[in-house]
C-alpha cells in the first residue's frame, strides 16, 4: 500500500502485512509520524532562527550630547 500526502509530497509505503486494510492503516500511521517529525523539525528550525537573530542584534552606538 502506498500513501501520498499531496501538500508535502511525502510518500509512504507498507507491505508488511498480507491484508490490504492492515497495510493501509500501517501506512497512514507511518505518514502521521513523518508529518509530526517534519513539523517538529520546522519548529526547531524556527526556534534556532530566533535564537540566532537575537544573538546578532547590535546595540548600536550610544548617543553623546555635549553641552557648551
């Protein structure tokens, strides 16, 4: 059994069981696990991006005012 997730293009196959229904259920579970993993990786990348952006913020030069 082959399952395709059209929005992401992920393809999962399952040929472990003799029953088509069991293979379909297994493929759907595998696809769900892959989608959760992809989402976790996206969240981790966004978190890392925010961390890097925060580390690269520069304070700038302080403004000095001279009174004569």
